[in-house]
């Protein structure tokens, strides 16, 4: 199929003049109501109908014809990398960074669908080979069959506009049916949907009554709470504060687990929980009908947010502990330790090259006790002590009994041999050979 | 002559005037699928691009109202030229915007001058009434303070106008000397995020009769079936749109969907195709619950289209 020779000129889209740009800033931001009055049943050629239709249409054309006008200072510059399939941010990200994008090698990146959505919202300016892309060109370049199809992008943007946080799906995070059957790790994995979308948590001011319920049935409660511990994963700050820009879904079908998920904040100051957890894991061990062996730990410590003042995953809002856990005359209260963070020197240490190399060398040979798989199997301190004892025994048992445990006998007493040859012969170090005897 | 770009079987219209022409003159609506610039975070009203159904695109091409082209790739040879012209354009824009901003400031000040003069006169009068010469000295001092305030602001956006009015009301700025203001900072430059391609480009026309990567529908029986029904209904003056929501192929409106409700849900069946009873029943029930009549459409071998409408009548 040869390409047709005749080329058609596609006219350019509207480019606003400077005056129009300035005027655009003062246009109304509200969406006009959709229809002027209830709809009619049949067209009857009347003037009134025609007038209403004309008005509706006018509004529609006006809305569609508006162009996006933004201040250069409020736009984040981003560059599309076609070979690598993502968009790299050239200037620091704004508020959208809390829920979108990923960081790699210290640089901020966006997936193509996220970048396109932000471009449509007017938060970023997308460049390709130094030229800014229009939305049309961006659709053409970013939505290809191998990166993200048009249909997928439609779904993504629809969900984002509804207020969800939509992320790419990781197949490794879903349990296989077999694993689920064994209940190998029913707790430590997340509640993500098949599509990897996770709902925004709404306010953290839910009732404290739910905590009491969890205490009453500990087994169930721990399951729920451990589930919730994992669903509260990145970023933990979102759970405790409401971001006003995204509309949270109040009437969510995920309401069941969401309720107890907010127990997370209250779980941290509970000292007795570790025992509870240990106790319950033993119970569930029984449930598994004694299927012991290599078991993943019940607690995924990477996703439990302990209070943290460091800059890596700041978690400074500490909720008040449940009053029923405290002694009678002690009142617990909620604190926000953020003010202390400001008093700390949070600046990253700038090491010289030599120091960095030294650190790298030291890290190389250092062994992390937590990286040991046997240690990871231990779900309580008791088990760890048992493991250490076992190891100690093994080490001490590595000496063969016939060599080490019997009384020491000399191989040769002084009177038994008189020449070095016979000594060697006796202790069988060397067999004597008589080379002079015909050599056989 | 309208041009519509087609890529991977999807026809997208990116110009608002084109959308208007298609809808008003030709009765072809399409569906908006992009974010609306005025409200990009809501789903009730969407903006450009307009997605045309394959049947709509083919109809427009057949009647000669529109030229279908394959979506063009930017030419790498033109890139440096485009880049140079873009930089020039931006510089020019910047100059123009600075000039306009200064102009706007000037006009605002002129407008407010009368108000200021009035305000000053009133104040003076009031002060003279209360006390003698001490009042006029104070008025003089406040005038100077006001004069220093006005050149300090650089904001070009008109939304600052209200803030300025308040300032002018409280203090009384003098008509400042030929600005000596700081020029518009780069970050306040207003930039357009273009919806459609800002530069014209050459594209290859697409023949909808031939199957290609960009137009996989040609020759497919399902497409032909739907198209014949679409064409027939369109010629009768109805307005059609996609009916995925209602389990049909098309929604048939007596006029523009902005002002009229749909009357029929059209389902296309090939002649001779057996219709499973379950489908009939479910389609009928759906139609009833949304108060629309189900229309079963079949093109006959002789070219005419036969319609059967179904309405659910409960026997009670």
C-alpha cells in the first residue's frame, strides 16, 4: 500500500494573542448549569424551543473554545522521554507529587498517563525536544499501543476526575489462589483491588468506638488491624490529614475495612500489642493445622508507621491512646511533634568523596541481622532466643566425637621406632618405596 | 473543508469550531472525552477532543463534508525551525504582555484618579472641618506614602484589580512618574497550553474504503451493518449517539440531545441472525425502565432498512 501523494494541510489550532491571554485570566471559573429548563419531548419548530437550543449550544461552544492559560511560574516543566517511556520533571513537583509519580535515582518521574492528566489539568508543561507539546500532540505521542492505550487513559482520567488515587497495578502484590488457600500470608498483603486502585482515606475523625470492638474479639480484630496496617501504606501522612484538593469518597463500598484502618494511629502507643500479635499468630498457626515451616512474618514492619522524626518518612502526628488502656487517673492526649522537627537539623550530611567511599566499604562487609531469613521467620523475641540457642548448639556440635571426645592417645611411643623411616611408616604418613629394587 | 485526524481507528476532532459546525450543520454529535479547561477535575462535562464513532466519521467522509487524514507525525526536519519560531514567539509574547500590563496599570490609575481626587477633596474638607492646619499636613504625608506603594506592585493579572481598588481607597496614590516599575517577572508570563496543534502540518488522506492500520473498520461486517443503519436514520433527520449505557448500538434523538430526550434505543441485527430471547427480554426491560422504545433494525439485501419497535406491555 503506497502512501497517497496528495498531502492535505491540517490547519493549526487557535493561538491566543497576548491580549487574549490577559483577558483569559478574568473569565469566570464556574461551570454554567447544563440545560435551560427541562428538556422538551418533540421538536415543534417553535421560536422558544429554538432559542433555548441556541442558548445551550452557545454555552457549549464557549466552554469548548476556551483555552488553558496559566502563569509560567505555576507550571512544572516536564520532559517526555519516548525511549524510556516516562516523563521526567525538570522543576520541583507541586502538590500532585503526594499521590502521583515515582522517584528514581533522585529524579522525579511521571508515568505517561499521569503526565497527560496533569497536562489537561494545567499543572505541568510538557516538552519534547525543547518544544512544548499541545494536548493533541501529547495524546499522539504518549498514548501508544505499548505504553498506554487511549482506552486505558480514558479509564485512568475518569477515575482521577472522580477523586480516586490511581496507580499502576503490580501483579506481584496479589496472592495466588493456592497461597490464599494455605492462608500463608493472609494478613501482610494489601487490600488492593485487581486494578491496583486504592481509595483515598477520608477524615481520621472516625469514631473511637471501633477500637473497643476490636479489643473484644482479638482474633478477628488482629486480622482486621493487620490488614489495615498494610492498607495504610504510603504515604502515612495522607491518612491523618485530609487533602482538600481531592474529593474523598464518603459512601465507599470499602467502608468495612476502612473503619478499622484508622486504628493504626491508635495502635502505636499500645505497648501490649506485640504480645497480642504473638498470641494471635500462635492461634492462627493452629488454624493452619500445624502447617509450620518457612512462614512469612505476620507483621510487615515496612508498612507499620512508627513515629518517625527523620526526613525519610515523616510521621509526627501521634493519636491519643485508648482511654481504656490507661490507668484511671491518667489522661492521654494527641500530640503533633511537628514543632520538634523544626528544631532539629534536618539537612542532609554532605560527605566528601573519600568519606562516601569509606562508608560504602564499611557497608559491604557489614551483615544485617534482619536480612537473615531464619531471623525473619521468628515472630517474637522468644523464638529468636531459641534460634540463637539452636545455632550455638550446632556450632558446638560440629566437632566429630571420635576425634574430640576420646582421651588422647599418642600415635607412637618413643620405644616403638628407631629410624625416621619406620616412624613415618608407623604413622602411615608415607609409604616407603624402594626405588632401587627393580622399580615395580 | 474540515479535516479530521484518524489514528488506530479512532477519529478525534480537536477544534471547537469544527465541533460546532458538525453538530449544527450536519447533525453529527460525537462525544467529548477530554478534560474541560474550566473544570478539569469533574466528570459531568468533558471537553475536547471530540471522539467520533467510526460510523459518524465514515458518514461525514461519504457526504464529502470532511476529509479524513491519518494522524501526522511531526517532521524532524521542521523541528529546528519550529523551535526557533517558538522561542521568538515567546519573547514577543513576553514583550507584549509587559507592555499590556503596564498599559493596564496606567489605565487603572487613570480611572482611579478621579476617585482619588474626590477622596482627597472629601478628606481635606473633613479634616478642615475638624481641626485647622494640622489636618492638611497629615493629608500631605499620606499622599506621599501612597505614591510609593503603587509602583511596587508588578502583578499583571486582572484579578489583582479588586485588591488595588482597596489599596487606592485606603491610601491616596499620586499619578506616579513614568513608572520606573520593575518589568514583568518571567514567572508571571501567561502561557497558553494549546489544545490543538499550534502549527499547521501536512497529513496523508485516509481512504475509508480500504482497511489500514488507522482504519481497521473497512470491510468488517459489523461495521457495515451499523453504518447502514446509522446512515438511514441520519437521513431521516434523527440525531444519533452511542448507546453503550443502555445496552444498544445507538440512541436515537428527535433533535439535539441538549434539548431532547432520546426516543429509541436502536439495536442492529444482521438479517437472518437469530435473536436470543434472553437478549430481547433484557433489552425490552431496559428500554422500559428508562422510558425508551427499543428499536430493532435490520438492513435488507435490497438496501432498505427494516425497523421493529418493541414496547413492554405487562399482562396483568
